[in-house]
């Protein structure tokens, strides 16, 4: 029996701790199979639609390679390739794609779009990112922590930066479900909204996780096993970048903030891309008026042995592979969910 069969993967709140832990462990298993060159074509003959309103490096690459490894055929459909939401409604598009494809990935803006795709298509839909949630990233993130520490329950993860974005929302909820203590360090007007906080506290009451949301960056990082940050201005966000940088510079992950954890074995995570140096045109644009050489994380920390960011990035592929195989493959899954 496959507990996940034909289910969509839209946001973390749709799953409990046993289910998320299964996907994390399954991803670790699939990673090992790949390393040992053991075939695992659980989706042989399936066709996967990859819908991208937002551009991507890791998400597109991970879904493509994961699909091929599983024996499926991925078809990329960018915003200029179809009439999605312009000349054809999301619902109509969903029905057409659901009649041709066995599963659909969506990476874009509105959470409602991916929810509509799941409701109308009749096939599993996977959320590659929306403005509210980033659930496939979470399987990779917590997979990385489990690989490094050998456990998840009882760890403390601190996120610093824009605490209202999709990554912060997802970390807060996922950690609360899994029993990982989550600290959010962000200015008061960039902290998670009340609904997300309430949902996290409800989950934490079950798992025993501790939730801390504070404007004090040093309080946020104290005792952290992992520090996590993201870009300060999200894709497509229209903000005064001078104001945003002024707000978030105290939350930059640098040597001083790492030292403020009070620990010597804290690891560093980032969902990427990262403005850790001046080698990108976008980064240069934001840094020019401040004479900065980095934004959310300094290069010395980003390049340090403590940084697991590239392991984390590579883990996007087995994490997504686990999600697709579990929800679309005809697999036997242990009865641990009753």
C-alpha cells in the first residue's frame, strides 16, 4: 500500500511528522541508490509537466534529473510557452494538462494557483515554490540536517533576515511539525504573520518544539545548531532596497553573528542563490550605494567548512525525487501512518 499515492505536495501543513520524516528518510535512501548506481525507475513511462512562472536553477534541474532517474519524461513549460493565466484560465489549463500528464510541478507566485492546479487536474501536483511556501526545499533542508547531525528532534535552527517570506514560513512550520526548535530573527515588520505563527505554535504543542520570534539577532542565534538565511529581496518583490538593506544589515550572517551562537559546531544553510560576494550583477546593484562586498551572508562564512549550502542545494534532487516517487509511484510504503 502506498500511503502517499495520488496526493499532491502543496504545503507542509498538509502533512504530519511521520509523513515528513518518511519523505526525508526516503530521500536519503534514494540518494544512496544514485551514488551506488542502482536503478530505481519507479515512474517508468510517466510524463511530468514542469510549469514555471518564475525562473529557476535548482528547482528546474532537480525536477528534470529526478524525473529522468525515475524513468519519467519531464516537459518544461515556461511562462512564454503556454497561455497559462492569460488566454486560458488556470482551471482550464489544469484540466488539459491533467489529461495529458501524470503529474504537474508548479513554480510561481500565488499559492492559490498551485491549489487550483491540484484541485482541477486530477493528478498529483508538486509546489516548486510560491510566494507563501517552499515545501520541496524543506525536505532537502531537513534531510541535510539529518545527514549531518544524525537526528532532527531537539535541534535548534535559526533563520535570520526577511521573516515573512516563503522560506521563513516553511522553516517555521516544518520545524514545528518535526520537533526542531525554530528561532526567527527579523525586524518587527518583517516577522511571520499571525496565522503562520499560530499554526506553528499548534504544531509545536504536539512535537515539543520551541518557537522564538525576536527582533534581536543575537538572541535569535543563541544556542543554534544551524543558521539559515535567504536573499533579502525576493524575486518579483517591489521594495525600496535601501530601506530593506538598512533594516536587515544587523541580521547578516557574518563571523560575529556565528560567534554569538556560543557554539563551535553550528552549520550554515542557505536556499540559494546567495549574495555572498560581488560576482553577480544583481548583487552589485544592491551593494553599490553601501560599499558592501556581501548582503545576507559574508563570503568567509559562506565558504567556510561549516557551510553546508552546496550539499543542501544538491539534496534538492533526491528530495524532489522522493516526493514524486512517493506520490506518483506504485510503491509499497510501510504502515507507519495509521
